[in-house]
């Protein structure tokens, strides 16, 4: 800073620490709740410090789900579904966006601008505003209760296409020229030159889209009726709405913590790519 | 901007755009067209009879007090989410921009609420405020405040605002921080030499220079409050008690899937689409301006 003002610096740290504590408090309580037994979590006030039942709670939700007997789904199953969906959405979006951006930037063909605008307007229609008819379409294609139904309808991406288009436009023309002079086919140019150059953009997009796919809620809620296709976020939310009838807050919170762990880890470990992806996809 | 060097291929480019275009046509244009078409129809609950009714569904909405209650609620909700969210994140970003020691630690701890799914965020806050065992509800009871979001509509609204703000905080924080760090240090130093204190420097230099970022975030936060908060509402209150937290996007879902009122739900979808299109245009106009800024 431009000057030394101990009091203002102290105040800044103070505000930040208070902010952090308030923001982290829900996560802390989730963790604490997931380490106690069921009886402790039924007596108010609940403890503020962790208990001794961490391993057994986590083992129980992972292997047999929230409550045995009454149709609990093992969490490792819903986590696997979430992982498949998140990877499918992230990789699918990147794959179809990068090739369509390549076509739009590096080729001249009739209907090019129409395609461009068709992709552009999808930006304006989030799933939430057209849920009922989209559900109808997916149902009539027989894609309910399948991974393709979970993934494919949400992988069209205007933002990813724009990001790649923007990046390709900044690639020097000389590279494409050289490739052409050397007799490389367009796909050869794409694989050997463009794709390796796009590495950082791909990484940034991957982080954002992985979180997007993992955290999808409304869409899996609509297209899945079989428990074997439930995602982790769905399972947590469904369980939360009936928690008061069979109250095992310790197990519910263990589920919630395991469900948010993968995306949080991705964000924290790949923080640089995350920030970059966030800023760039919004341009 | 266009490329000078391009490849000459007849069919390859169509092949390359095909996956994106097919998915867009099947899962965006077809359903959107159907939403518009269905909004002009009345269908009985068993799907047997369909009647073309022009704009009757929209007219019915205009005479529906429940719909207007939901519109008002959504406006209040998004105003609260945007204003509280922006104010808190701006405060944290300004503080984080000031400190040198520990800045990365603060940043790391502030970014991860973004990664928590809205529905899970709803579950966490519902746990903290649970009327029978929630620790915050218990503390509030200790100072004489009866907090029961299950029966009190205003408290339910307050709770979804808190959960929604918490979930969106990292996003706002990162953009404000980036905005602050792009302000030239020389401006701040010049003001300091002229004797301006930290408060004065903030209001007269940083705040005006941050206004483009702030405006951008305002649009994003309104969009988020309108559409991104479905999971928070569904996990926490299911639109209740009564209709106290039934924001527009939740009402579309509820009327369409629970109520089986396809015409009415589609009419609401169409209105929401218009809202998104308008907001997106505002956002893009602004981005054009920011480029020249």
C-alpha cells in the first residue's frame, strides 16, 4: 500500500477474518455434525466441536446410504453418477465447442453466420426457463433415466464456443499459412498446432464446466426417476426434505460434505485456471 | 474480425459444426418453440383435449393475483440478493486488496463457496436455522428472537436470501478484486501525496473506476437471483410456507410439473425468456461500452 497506517491495516485483517469465519461457519458446522452420533444431533444445542464418529458415519453413507432398508442409495453410487455427469458435461462442451469454433473461424461457407447466431442465442435461454418443453423433448427421444439424457441436452455451449473463437482469432495467421504451404490438411493443423496451443483455455473451461456439471440440480431432478441414476446433489436435497421424519442429521451432513468435496477440491487446487475461466467465460 | 487465411473444404466445416448445431436445434430451438406454441394452448390435465386459445393464458396471468405476488416477490428477492451480495463482496474485496500479508490465504478461503451446489447450500443453511436443532436458531432464541422459517414467510425469504448471497459471494469477490487490482497504482499514490485518506481515495477514485465492474455484476446477480437460485429454494423451502418464497422460476416448475398446468406454465416460461433476453441485451450493450471505456 501507498502508506503505512497500522490501524487501517488491522481493520482490514479484522474485517476479512470476520468475513471468513461467517463464510466458513456453515461448512464447519456441517463437518462437526458429520462426526457425531445420531442422538447427539437431536439435542439442541448441538455441539460446536467435532465428535468421535467420523469414520463410521462416512462409511455408512458411502456403502449403504442414508438409511438402510428404506431404499437408501449408497453415496458412492450417486457420487459416481455425478462424476460421470460432470466429466461428460465438461469434456462434451469443450469438444463440440472447440470444433465448431474452428469451423467458424477457419472456414468460409454458406450459412456460417446463421450457425454463429444460432449458437449465440442459446446463451439467452437457461434450462430453467424452458424446463417443461425440454423435458418433453427428452422424454419423446427416450432419453429419460440414462447418462446421455443427463449429459447431452446441456452440453451445447455458447460461452465455450465464443471463448475458443476469441482465442483462435488471436492466433497468428502465419501459422495457418505455413501449415497450408507445407500441405497439411485442416484437421492436421487443428490437431498438431491449434489444439496444443489451446491448452490453457481448455484447462480454464474444464474447471468451470466441471463445477457446472457436478452442481446441476433441476435437470437431473427432471430426467431421472430410477435411483440408480440419481446424482449426489439430488440425493442430498431429497434426503434433506424428509430429514425430519427420520432424523439422522449426522448422516445427512456427511453426505453433504462428501458431495461438495470434489468441486471444492477442483477449485482450490486449480485456483489459477478457475479464476481465469471465470473471467474469460464472462467476456 | 475475420481471418485472412482460411481453408478451402466443402463439407468439413458442416461436419465440424454439426454436433453443436444439432444439439442446439433439438434441445434449445425445438423446446423453445414448443413453449411458445403451448403458451397459446389450453390442455386438460390428462392431455386429451387441446384448444388453441390465442393469448388467453397470458391474459389469465395478468388477472392472477398469485402471479403478481410472485413477480413482486422475485423483484424484492433479487434486489436483496444483488444489493447485499454486492455490498458484502465489495467490502471484502477492498479489504483484501489493501492487505499484503495473507492475501492469497484469504482469497483461497473466499473462492470455494462458488463450488458448492445451490441445492447443497440450501441444505447447509437449512441445517443452521433448523427450528428444532439449528445452532443459529438456538442462538437467536437465546436473545429472544423466535426464528422458524418453516412457518414464518418473511424469515423463509430472509433465509433463501442469505443462502443465495453466500453462494454467489466468491464470484462477486473475484470480479471486484480483479477490478481493484487493475486500477493504476499511480492514481492512488498521487491522491495519497495530495493528502487524501483511505476513505476519500476509495469514494473518489476506486469507486467510480469500479462502476463498470459493479454494473456488470449487478446484471449477473439479477440473472442469478432470477434463475440460478432454483436449487436453493427447492432444497430449503419448496416455495413455502404458503407461496412466501415461490419465485417466478420456481412457479414455472411447480405449475408445470406439480400442477400440470402446461399452458399457464409455458406462458410464464415465455415471459421469463423475454426477461432473460432483455437482461442479456443490457449486459452486452454494456460490455461493448466497457471495451471503449
